[in-house]
C-alpha cells in the first residue's frame, strides 16, 4: 500500500481585499484559543532581534490569555537571511520544524540542511545558528521552553532528524487510524516536553474527552477536522492553530479526503511546583 502524501501548510501573509467579510473563526477563551490561518497576515508579523531578512508570527507566548509553559513562532527567512545566535536566553531549549524551503542549521559546530519535515531539538546551552542559503523563502516553527532541571539527570542532547525518517506509531486499539510520530522518548525523564506529529485517517477520532494537566499547542499541517475544545465543537483546517490550556477537555473527528495531521507541543515529566 502506498504511503499517503505528507504536506506542511505554510502561511504566506498578504492582506485580504477590502470587500472581504470580517467574520472569522478566531476565538480566545479561558480554556483555549483558536488562531485561524486567515489572520496570519503581514501586519501582525514581528521582526526578531539578531535576525536578518526575517519576519515571524508569534502564535503563543506566556500571558494570562495564552500559553504558560512555552512560546511558539512561525518564522520566515528570505534568501540570505538568518541569525548567528537565535537563542539568547540561557537555559532555554527549543524545537525547529521546517515546513517549506531549506534551512541551514549549524549546531555545536556541525552543519545540517533541513528540508520540509526537518526537525531539530536544541538542548539548553547548545550553540547554534540559522541561515537560508537557498534562493526561496524558508519557513519553520520554533518552539521554546525554559528547561526544568532535575537533580542527577542530565539535560537531553541536541539532535536532528526528519518527519520523513520516522515511522508513526499507531495508538493502541485504534485500528491504525490514529498514530503519533514521536521524535523523543516520552518515558525519558530528561525530556520535559515533546513536540510530535499526530495523524488521523479520515473518519478517525479521539474517542474520549482528554482532560489532563498537559498544555498543548497544535498547528494543523494538513487536512481538516472537527475539534472538541472545552464545551465547543470547532472546525479546523490546515494552517489553523489551537492552544489548549491545562485541563481543557479535547477530542476530535477527522474529516477527509486526506489525512488530518498536526504538530503538537506538550509539557510533561515534571512534578508540580507549589513553592
């Protein structure tokens, strides 16, 4: 059986015409946020200190109405652009996931070229730089988190891989309609977060309302679905972003005709700090 095509939605910016309706699917609530692809426009991008020929959509950051454990950016670098030192905060780990173009990552002195689907985990304290050495725009997700150190446990090492090199693992008792591409071992206490790709075949579902402590950022890479967020059902499609705060009930039904796939952030493997 042939492998279904994998695609990676990338925003292009621009502005709608003056005749466009203002009605949209953007929602910000206490339990969750939905940022639809139609609001990722030129006028809401930011320049990033230390970067050249670069703009970014900041889709999650620690604020009362957004994330509490992480930040997430969609970064677009034009040919010739990049950054010699993207991460300036000590103790911050990160993940870079490329959706279009070619990104040159120099990590602890070793050069890597990440094409679409390319993935890099950047350990706290790693030395790394980014450059677009191609002739087209490159775009990637950059997820950042302050690493939570444990006594007698070393931080995980940096690594580079690709979505295309890892076989998705089917979830138990799902008849292969729900699978997860895991880039790190969830049982390894060195990791205090994971950034994975979740895939549903058309008609597949999360068959119960997940209600748990982990915070989520979900960027839809491909396909469409109806997602249960708290007490609402929301239609989402490729290019939409969902931020789910801790204990937000969540479930979904995947539509067709192609697979429904999203990039998923979650925090994990740490005790709750009370002091």
